[in-house]
C-alpha cells in the first residue's frame, strides 16, 4: 500500500512539475520579431509577355533573414517559362520568389521576371503578396499586397 501511495505521490509531483515547467516556458516563448515588408515596382505587358520589376523593402524594426513573395496572374501562364533562379512556379498562374535578406530600413535586391501568358489576353491583373516573412510579424500588410492591372500596350503600371 505504501508503494501505491508513493507512486501516486510521485505521479502527482510529476504533474505539478510538468505544469510548472509549461507555465515557466510560456513567458520564454517571446512574440515573433516585427518587420514591415513592402514591395515597389512596375509591370508592363506586350503581346502576352509580362515584365515585372519589383524591389522588396523592409521598414523594420528588425531584419528579415529571407521572405517569399507570391505573384499571381489572372490569366494562366504558358507551359514553358524561364524564371530567375530565386523563383519557382507554384501553379497554373502563380510564381513564388525569394527576396533574400532584408535589413531593417533597407531595400532588398531587385527581382526582374518576365513571363509569357497562355493565349493572347488584352489585359492581366497581377496580385502581389508576402507568403512568408522569415518568421517576422507584419502589422502593416497593406504595403506588401498589391493588385495591378496591366493592359497589352507596353505601358508601365507602377505600384
């Protein structure tokens, strides 16, 4: 009977210790660092080919080790594409690109990409947004989300 009580007491002690450890660990799990990723650039379309010049920026306050920007066109992309090394196709009309490290208060390296659309649309809408920001929290996601309408005129449309 003493062994049963001792095991019960030990088990209760472990539960209290585990609960104490869990409570103690909660404050140690600090909030994610904060950064403000933004994108600026322009897009142009000529004969079904869309060019995009995009510069990532981090308004801070902390550095971002890397981020991923998603580019979604309203028209499907042609099957064959030649994408820059930091970009990969992620669907019928979507491409993901790494930005590289973004220092707080600094500009990232410019991403230049050209894609060919399937068919011959006279216009396309490009949606730009961040899918991953290196674990940083962004309290101002409006400046990294854009919708840009480009007409097949060769004109540049800035965002």
